[in-house]
C-alpha cells in the first residue's frame, strides 16, 4: 500500500489555523512511521468487531453507532447476506425524505445533493456503493450530456441493475440516452460509423486494452449503427443500420449491438476484467492473478452475476487480510457521506455538495471517459484543505438543519467520562485502532479530571474540547483511509 504523505495533513491543518495544542496532536499522529494500519500496534483482523467495521465501511459508507450495534449482534456472515439481499430491506424512509426536498433535475448541484442524501440515509448501503462503482466505470458526464434528466435516468438504471447480470447491464447502458450522447452513438450511421462507443465498450467497460484489435472496433461500430434517440428515448433506425456481414473477435455474422455484447461476454478476458475492477474498488489494488481467475470463474458459473462475485469478494480471506484493511484512500464522496452517516447528523444536503466538488469528485460529472483515477490522487495540498475544512464544519455544526452535538451524542450512548469520550469517537470513527501513545495524547488534550462527567449543560470549554476531539479524529490520517 502506498502511504499517504502525512505532511499534507500538516499543511492543511496550518492553512485553516488549528490552535497550537490541536496542531501538536495532529503533528504527533502525522509523524507516525510506516504503515498506517499495522506498525506500532497490533491489528487483529480476526476480531469480529473489526471485521464488522471494515465490512460496513467497504460495502457501504462509514457506519453509525446504531448500525454497528445492530450488525455486531448479527455477526459477519449474516451482515454480509443482509447487505447483499438489500432488495428485501425497507427503504421507504429514504424515499420519503427525498420526496420532501425540491430537486431541479436540470441542475447539476441538485442532482449531486440528491445522490449524496441517498448515500447518507439509505438502508441499502451496498446498493449505493455499487451504483458509485458503476458510475465510475460506465461513465457519462454532465459536461457533455448537458441534460440532467438523462443523467438521473442513467443513475437510476445503474442502481436498478447494480448486482444483476453484467451483460444485460451493458445492453441497457448501450441504449441509455446519456451514454448515447456521451459516446456519440446517437449519431452512429451506416455511411459514417462512429467508433467511440464501440471502443470504450471494449477498452473501459468489458475487455481492456490488448484483448481486441482496431478491426474489432470498426466492426463493432458497424453493428451499433442505427441506434438513435427520438424524443429522449432509444430507437433502432433500421434504415441507418449496417446489415452487412461483420467479423468480430473471430466470429462472423450480421451482428447487431446486442450480438456484439453477447460475444464479448463469452470472452474469458471479460470475466477477468470486471472481476478485477470490482476487487480493486472494494478490496485492494493489484490482486494476484489466481484471485482474479477464481472470481472470474464465479462470474461465469453464475450467469455473469455481479451479486455472486460480490458475495465471493465480501466472504474472501483477501477481504479480511492486512493487505485490505485501511488500504484504500477514501474518495471525497466516501469521506463526506461517511462523516455525516457515521456521526448520525441530520442534514438537508445543502452543506455537502461544494465540499465534495472541492475535494475533486463531481458526481454525475467525472473528468473523462476513464472516470476518476482514485487512490492517492485524492490527496494533495489543495484537496486536504477541503477535507480538513469539512471536518471542521462537521465538528462545529450548530446550525439549524445541520447540527452535531458531541456531548448529547455521548450521553445517548451512556458515556459520562472523558476517557470514554476518547474511546467512543475513536471506536466509532477509526475502529478503535490507535496506538496507546496517540490515545494518551488525545486524553491529555481534553485536559480534564478523570472524575469529570459530561452533561447536556456542559461548559463552553468542555463543548469546545469535545468538538476538537472529534475534529482531530476526523482529520487523522487513519480516517482518510477506507
């Protein structure tokens, strides 16, 4: 795993003017050497508690205390099954919440707010996480599509087929209006075949470079001719379809676009491609070939089922290995949605859009056809300032409609001692995985007697200390990792 350059945290902290004592705490955390997860203290990845935290973070977004309590009682195996069987979970509360806000579907910021609220308040976290994964894979962007309703429709398509048959999803996305505009297939005519969609279908959606030829691109483009939009919907214009014989990936026939996708899905490279993408998104980068081959066999044996692959991933030894734990940098969406969800903050979402965009991830508007690069590219001196600023916004939230009350949170969870406050927020936010030396630093920062209790009428200083404690944990290098 590539370690985050911890100096970035110091630069960001200084830029927003942390107090001297708070900056000292952050500096001490940033100066830790080596791996952020295994050096300096033991991490028992066989611990059921740690596995639940890891599972809920990777298969969704950072869990809140009630989710941790609920799923800890269920156990890892039952939790995994519940996450996968999300269609059985009642999500009415989320839909009612979203129905209560005004969303202009022509406005990009409104679409982003709508989706962020889904991630924060959904009872089906894996469905939203898979939708996010697919959005970064089967990309389309508002910058070129310039049609909010089309982008929203695509988002709903990805959500509806998030763990279904990947071949069927590719057929559906090939007819999706946003994708047809994004990759120019809406103007793919037999006299002048447009190769954009055919190329990206193979390079970015299904096979990867090296598993097709330029001839395959040209022949596939011919097969997709005649696919057009009329009144915002897909239509097949037979007059513009090339009915001639085509040779594609070694097969010859009068192929249509659906035929092309069927042929692609029979290629061993296709199974390995999508399984590698899923593994790298949910577990860690650069998996060994045997791991990918095993997942590809599961994919093939289960009729291209993404659910079957996801079940295998979430149940694997690799998923619960030291290589996986805290091995992924949280994307801006994961960071922001996770903070709000984890701390159980009530919000209408208006405070969420600009920070996510500032951190470098504009939902519904990825930078190019390859989506976001991800990984350590999320971390630089500019984006860290946004990360730290948002942590500050959350920790100090006292506004109507965006409130975080750390003292009340502790009281509701039966915590009445300062030591308990440190334990509570580190357990909730970073799984309790913290060296004793750093825990002592956080305790000393509270600077209160061990007999001091926390009450709803805490003095202002106590309130500030609790907010700063929360802030420091949210800003910690470890919290930046999923």
